[in-house]
C-alpha cells in the first residue's frame, strides 16, 4: 500500500493555507516536503501534515515563525499535549465569542440605536477574542462591568439578575464546569 502524498497545491487547498505560505515554510526549513517528484515538485506525506499541524497550532498561540522553529527543533515529545493546548485556546475563543454574543443581545434588547461608544466596545471585544486578557484589560473589564451595574435602575438590575439566574439554572453541572474553566482561561496569568 502506498502512502498518500499531496502536491503543494493540493495541500494548500486541503488546509486553507496559501501555496505561498507553504513555499515560505519550506524556505525557512519549517516544513520541508519529504519527497519530490522526478520533475522536482514538492510532495508532502502524512508526517509533513503532522508537522504542518504543529506549525499552525503554534502560530495560533501567537508565536512567531522563529519561535515555532525553535520549539520544533526540540521535537515535541507528545503531540497530544499540543492538541490539548489548542483545544484550550479554542474554548477560550468560544467563551469570548459568547461574551460578544451576550453583549449584542443586550444591545438589541436595550436600545433602538446603539451609541458610538457601545459599538466601539463591541469592536474592541471582537478584536480581543483570540487571546488571554492582560491584567490591565481584565481590570478595565471589571471597572466597566461595575459601572454598567451602577447605571442600572434597581428594576433593571433585578431583571438582569433573573435572566442570568434562569440561564444558569438551565445549565447542566458539566456546562457550568466548562463555563468556569473557559472563564479561567481568559484570566491573566502572573
């Protein structure tokens, strides 16, 4: 049985990366195809795809290509650990997206025309979804949340608290645990 191979265009199409990116990775020595055709065209095998996954995952953590190369030079002992870390990052992104969604729902529920400041807040939240918060951002979010609470009338606050209580009550223990873990993934680390 022959091993599956991908030409550079096929691999680009299968992964959503550009041919140019794959050529660049080859030039840097990050992803050198294991085989070549008799005409010299790149041929990638399963092991190359695994390495490409590592590169993309590490880039997703915000590492530069130089940092990725250094990490890969040490050979990752357990690729499952990289996948676990990638899963944690995806879960943190989902949590951030859920926060943006809740903010959008609040805007729709409470306003006929959102203010420029509300829209700016939404843009900021959407652009920072893919990363852990800094201490300054976390403190600013807490201040914003406190200011928002203080701006509500007692009736509005009670209504919001009831909606939150109902949403939490509808969640399973597993969902609550996952929500707490996703929130913890956004909290800045010392």
